[in-house]
C-alpha cells in the first residue's frame, strides 16, 4: 500500500511486496513437512495455517493488483470475489480433510479445487507487468486497457483473478486425484501380458562360456534395443492412462476459456498503449499520398488536388477499437484513449487537417456496439462455471482392492442450461462480429473514397481473426454440449431397455 502513496514510477515497495510472497510458499511447505515429521497436529495449527495461506496467497495478490491499477468499483468487487474463493477453498479443505484418503506419509491423495498457493503464478505475471511498465502510471498503462467509464469501468485483466478463484472453488478432484497419479503412471512399466513381451532386460555376461562363439556386441545391442522398445511402450501406455482423466467437459471448458480470452483481447483493442494492444483495431485511417482514382461519375475530379494541398505533409494515423482510439501523429508510438477530445488536443492542425480523429470518434460512437460481445462473454463464463460443477472422473478402489475408473454422468438439467447459454453467446458473437466486419469494410471504403489520393484506410485483420475464432470456438462448444446431451439420453434409453 505504500506504493500507492508514492510516485507511480517508484516501484521499490511493490517489488518488495511481490518478492516476499514466494516465502509464504516455502513456510507453508515446511509447516506441513514438520508436522508430518513430528506426527503432531492440532486444530488451532490447522486454522492458523489456513489463515496464513489466505493472507499470503489470497489477500496479498489482490492488494498488489489493486495497487498496480485495478482500482475501479468492479475491479475491487472481483478482487474480493477472488479472496472469498480462496477462503471457500481453504474452509472446505479444513472440513473435509479428515475424510480424504491419505497416502503413507499422511498427505491427502487429492484436493478439491486448485490449491491457493498456485496464485503465485498471478504474482509472477504482476512482476512481469511491473518490469514492462504495464501498470497504472507506467509507460504503457494497465495491461489489457480499460472497458467502460465511471462506475462501469473495469480492467479486463481482472478476469484472470476471477478465473483463478473459480478454479480454486471448484469441486472437481484435481492435482493429485486427476493429474498427479496419471503423471506417475507415465513412468510405470506396463504389464507384460498386455503386449506379450518379457519385462526383464537381457542380462549380458562379462565373458562367454567356453566353447561357444557368443557375439557380446550383438547381445549388448539387443539389450539396448529392448530398452528403447520398452521405454516407448511405457510412454504410450502412460499417455493412454493420462488422457482418460481429462474429462469431456474439461475440453469444453478449455475451449470456452480460450474463446473468452480471444474476445476479451478483441474488446481491449486500442484501449491502452500497452504493447500489441494498438494493433487490435476495427478500422484504420491515415494520411498517405497516392495516385487518385478518376471516374466518369465524379462531378469535380479536381477536388483531389485541393484535398492534397490541404493535407500537405501530414502522416497521422488513427485506429479505432471497441472502447478506444489510438493515434500516431508522427510515425512514433501510439497514443490511446477513450476520449477523442483529449487526443485531438495533442495534435496540431497540420497533423490532422481533415479531422480524421473526429471521423474515427464518430464511427466508434455511432457504429461500434460492443455490448453484445460483453453479454456473450458473461454467458460463456457462466457456462464455464456450470461445466466446472460436473463430476470429475477419478479412480476408486473396489471391495477386492483393485482400482477402477469412475466416470459419472453430469446433471441433464445443468447440461441443458449450459447448452442454452453457450448457444445464445454464440449467436450474440456472430451478430456482433458480422456487423462490425461489414460496417468496418463499408466505412473504410467510404473514407478512402472521400480522401481520394490523400487518405488511406484499412480493416484490422487481427480484430477480425479474434472475433471469428472466438465465434468458431463457441460453436464447437455448443455442438460438443449437444452431442453430450444426446449421448446421455441415448445411454439412458439403452439402460432402460
């Protein structure tokens, strides 16, 4: 918090705060290690451990994010949600830890939700942002820019905290139950009966028996080849053991997460001067002298000469995004803002003689409509949360002591609600992207024709790719959910028959 009181470019306090957080992981590890070594524990120690984890890996990252620029009302609400998710995860662990199966060392075999110390990955990301100046008051501003104004202002990068919080509070058995065990199986020998091969490696004698012409080099090569074959088979079997623990709904969740990221980047285009953000734009207008186009339909072809004289040596470029405008007055770095008046105040008449900033602002205010995509992102995120409630695939030990895979079906009503939400989100994205693509092409063509010989324009390829790829991923998820629901219905009918 001391960083908030000092100048924005004085990063000493924030570096100290970020550097101390990994020590929390070390002491958290040693706490459990010492307790298991001494074979002593208490309820008070358990609660203090959870409190320390909440402060080190929940409150501290949220406080640093607030200090670095996520200070709007919505940002604060979502950061509080992240902390509460960490609290929920720790509370659930304390309640259920006695009932969870343990290994020989006393550690739980699996966890429900990602452990809260994994938030150190976010801390590492914040450290990178500080090093790049992508923070409030820094050279590039907060990474990802800003959406909305006033009470509706929000920084899209806060979505990382929301997603991390949801991962912590999910009820899926992960880390040790769904991932660690299959990863250990990657290095486990397959049973010899599976392949009809002997698991043993040929033993090579140091000297051949007398009277027998044994080629030691050939035997050694045979043993090495056998090792290579068995290693490849172990890897293949390990992959087959790992893949089944990646549930069908997990794949759909990954696709939804990617779609949300792509659409968020699309909305963040031209909202800040952060690296690559100005390159995500819907339409670009810039002064450039070129041979004008003449047509018999032109009443006054000579107007191109008058326009060229007005433009002179201007080289300003204007780019329009969903929530901002970026200008490049002299070929240097882009200046981005959601306030066109403030941008216009930073250039001279000679730099923008045809008022391209005003034209871009009119296009953004009258044509650009980002709210369908925002609603689609919200619906996709709700679908993501619904999929996170699906039961996880895991292993159970039966009465004979052998392990078997358990793959329970998800709730049909929840699946149908998720299908409806993701379908609506797909439609919203389709309408928005199609409208923006068509409008951008039309506006680009008209602007270039009006500035015939002096003004060039173009449509942002990156923005269109992000939009259409996001739509394609949502459609794939929609089809995947539909197939899952139909498959469950078919299996129910077969079971009833």
